[in-house]
C-alpha cells in the first residue's frame, strides 16, 4: 500500500481501531530471561487466591496488510503481584489462539514492577506457519514508563477504562 492509501483507509475507520492498526508493524523486543516453553493453553491467568487487581487485555492480530490473522498463536507471560516470575511452574504464563477474526482476550492481573523495569507483559505472537514476533506490552500512563529504557510508546495498551487494555498486533 502507498502511504496515501493507508491514510485514506484510516479516515474510514473508527479512531480506536486506527490508532494501532495499519501501516506500522509491531516492534519486537527482547524476550528477557524468563520465557518458558510448553505453557498451558488458557485465556485466564488469574490465580484464585490472588488479591491483585484484575486486568483484561483484548485486541486483534493483523497482518501487515491489515487483515485479521485467524488462529494466530499468542503466548503471554508476566511477573506476579510482587514482581517475580514463576520459573518452576506456570503461574502467569499461558498461550491461546486468536479466533477466526484474529481476536484474542486475556484475563489476568496487573503485574508488579521489578527493579529496572516498568510494568509490562511479555508476549510471543505467531501467524500459523509464520515467524514469531517477540515483544512486550506496556500499561497506559504508568509513571514507571518514563524510567524504563526498554519502554516504547508504540507498545502501550490503550485503556478505554480502568482495568482494561487494548492492543492490536501487526505482524510483518
Ligand atoms: Fe519482564
């Protein structure tokens, strides 16, 4: 698509679907030291005993041509309410597949900061048979964002209301 065409499409879309949608491939980021394979398949990472504030992440996986990617794999992991990763088990780790419209929904908690990092959620996203995008999502208006050298505004979830964040992944 030429840039002018992209902008033309944008004007026809509601603001919320445009902001993170077309034209810009989601930047990759380091996976960090705590990735684990073979995570459980689940859309909720909520631990029944946890008193941490709940958080809902929703969005769409899109191709660089702005088409939904049905059945895309999303593998999420993040720290717990004390800023620690579960490196023995699978607390706050899980994978899921986007639906036929490329939509995903993750129920979890607000992870805590840990030294040197602002609040974030790690994720790997992969179209069926495609390359893996490894990146991280950030929380809107978090005071820690400015102090974290890895933080990128393009990776901030948009927050329509407290406790919810929306992010559309655009795969290369
Ligand atoms: Fe991390």
